[in-house]
């Protein structure tokens, strides 16, 4: 009785407070959405008006047509998809196994491992590029997608492993125990019982790995020299140098790069809140 | 058999297990004969599971890191490293110089300048995006119409690749034709050189980074808020606690563990936030927005001759600063009883 009363009290908000709440959220949303939206608007403008501030006068698809037909865009898209798909699958898998091991087992080397995962995020990657470039060229991996896949894994996996650890911590240990009682070894328990339960966490990890690999510029421009080997993010940079700052083409390409990311995002979004919190609370 | 041994070593949850682990390590150590074999038998599952990560990180970070630290102790630059000119192979001729690079950095005014700005940049970015993220999370955690829509819109900046958004911001900031200045012009205000005036450029890069950082904070804190039991608020309300008291004594403590992780990570990320500054201003105008990382990059890629040793030494300094920060931070958390 008392409980329902207080709840209804909390729900009853004065119209002024309600107005303020919505106004704040609306302004914040507008600020969040405006820059990408403006990019979208600009991409439909003819080249000569790229910087005009009018909403599109005569919308045109010229920019898109140019990017699709006269640049290597589709090749880059293929390269990107290949690199990103493999990075995401591998990244999610090894982040999950690591997270699980750290969450469930007490083993020598666990604390150093947690530190290692943190420290890898501290060393500035700008400095790593040169030595990494040398390794890749020694291995003959320059211009090969594998160089990017391996590099992106080191960038994304430490954070993902931390996040997965926190997520596994929220799954009751009794489930593991019941699996072992039924005769599964730890790998079996992990694969058959825990992984299905951890889907929200995996979705978040997948999204994070995806966006890391999809948007990375520096390594991709350093390791991939031939134009037909570039990824989308690195390819976009060539528009500014090469075609004397073709802003129109650049906006169109940027929109086309952002759209797949937004799609993956909207898929992962449902899990975002649940997954990240688990990671953040417990890690 | 091994299975049972391990099971006993995994108590419910992870956080309070430090004593347990210490005991475990001791028992293993006392049985010296076959210790390694025993450890292998007990822990091989765990080791097998972390092996891929350790190997990948070891090769890809370990070697370059070791090499970077070594280079930081030499005087390597473009002119004396190993290189190939045409078919001629020229061996490396740089020398080991000990800590010279580091003493030079510490005496260099540029370093302290850049460090000061990097700290300002990190603190203001993390503090403001944390505050905004927290405020929005609290608003979104209420019963309101269109909550799901607001949430999607507010975390949208996260979905757009960072270099695309930075590019969009450059369009907005453009001094002659950017929309920000057009709007100001409409209000009778002269064009503002957003990215071309040292002070304004600092302000602009911080603003863009906050714009990029709020969604992460928002999502993490929103999740944290949702894990605080609603009964706590109801009880507090019945005891007559004001909204501010409820926020101060229920919300903030409830968010402590989420916030501690989020702040630690975003401090590290922001301190090394290369793309935003590099793509937005290239460190300019002059070197006013140059943080430590972009300066190190400039030493090794932009300046001529390319100073590899100097850049590595800057990188090692960055690493040391962040390590010191993480250690202090963790220790202060531990005092409050939180361990990871």
C-alpha cells in the first residue's frame, strides 16, 4: 500500500519539471545528432556548394555516384569487410576465453595478466607504429590483411577481456558446477553453458571490436601502401590529399562508411546497457 | 580430479578472493618436487584459455615496446638507423647513450608545457564528459515518454566512426563557411576562428572530445543506475530524504564501482587521444593543442630529421606517467575497499 503510494508520487511530476526534463533531453539529443546529420545533408549538395549553409537547394547524388564509380571505394569496402569480420570473430572469441579464465579460475599469473591488459592501453600507439611496421615487413605481412587483423586484435581485446570478465562474474558459479557434475570439462562448460548465457556481453564486445577495426586510420595507412589494399577509413583520407580536397566526395564516402557502423550499432544497442554495466561494475 | 581441485579454488564471484589466492599460491609453493608439473596439471585449462591473448599481445606489443624502450636509450634518428638505399644496405650506426634522452626531456621546457596542456585536456575532458554523462543518465533513468528514442539519439556519436565525426566537426568549425559562424553572423557576431586561435582551438578540441566521450559514460552509468535497487529510493523517500540527499547518499555510492573503472579507462584513453587532435588541428595552430602523444608522433614522423630515439623516450615518459597514475588510483580505491 505504502509502496504503491510513494511510487505514484514519484511519477507525478509537475508539468514544469516535465517540460524541463524533455527540453534538456531534446537539446542534448540535438547536439549529439547534429554533426553527423549535417554531414549527411552536405553529402547531397553539389560540389560547388559543399560549404553553403543552406539546406540542400537542389539535392544531387553526384557525390555518391562519383565515389562509387570513379574511386576504389568498393575495393576498400571489400577489404574492410574482410578485415573487420575476421577481427570481430577472433576478437570476441579470445576476449571471451580470457575473460572467462580470469573470472573463474585463480591461477598464477592472473594479476600480472590484468595489469598487462591495462598497460597495453597505455603505451601510445603513435610510437608503436614504426617498430610494428618493421615487424610486419620482416614477416612479409605488409599489404596483407593479416597485419591489420593482428594489430586490431591487440587494440580491442584488452578492453573486451576486461568487460567480459565483469560479465562472467555476474553469471552464477553454480551453473559451471552443474555442468561439471554432468561430466563436462571446463571447455565444455564454457562453450555449452556459459557462452549462450553471455550473449549480451558478447554483443557488446562484438560491437566494440567492430567499431575499433572499422574506424582505424593510422595503422591502415601505414601498413597498406597500394591503393587497392586500403581499408575504407584509410581510403577516405586519400580524398583530401589526392583529389585536392574533394569535400563533396568525402562527405558522401563518410556517410557510406558510417551507415554500416550504425546498422551494427542498432543491432548491438539492445544489449549495450546490460553488457557494459556488468563489465564496469565488476572488473 | 583436477577438476575438483580447481573448483575449490573458485569461490563465489571474484572480488574478495585475494586472500584465497595467496593461500593457494603458498600451498603450491611448499610442494617443491614436481611443482611445475602440478601447477600445469591444475592450471592448464586457465592458461590455455588466456594463451591466445598473451601470445598476440606479447608479439605485437611486447617486441615493439621492448624495442621502443631500447631506442629511447640510444641516439637513433633518420640518419643513422639501419636502412636500404637502392640496393645498398646501410647498417645502423647509432649509439647507446643511457638516460641522456630522458634528462634532456626533463630539462626541456617544451615537455613541461605539453605535459601541462595534456593534463588540462585530460582532466577537463574526463570531468566534463563524466558530469554530462551522469546528468543525462539520471534523467534517462526516470519514467519518461520516448526514453528509448532519447537513448538511441544520445549514444549516436558512439556509432559513427570517430574520424567521420571529427570530419563533420571540421565542416561545422570552418572559419569562413562553417555553420557555427554563419549562425553567429546572423546574430551580428564576427566570424570566430574556432581552430585557428590558440585558446579557442583548445576549447574546440576539448568540446569535440567531450562530444565523443559522453555516450560511453552515459551507457556505462545508465547501466550502473539500473543496478541500484529501487527499494533504496523508496525507503529514503519515506524517511523524508530530499532529491539531493537521495542522489548524494544512494546514487553516488551505488555508482562508485562503475565510475572507478570508467574514469580509469577514459583517463588513459583521453591522455593518449591521438585521432581527435591530429585530425582536427594537427596540433596547431603552432603547437598550442599538441598533447604528448601528438608531439611524440611529430618527432618521429613529421619533423626532419626524424628523431626515433626522442619519440621513443617521449613514449616511455607517457607510459611511466600513466603507470604512476594507475598505481596511485588503484591504491586509493583499495583503501576504500575496492579491489580489482
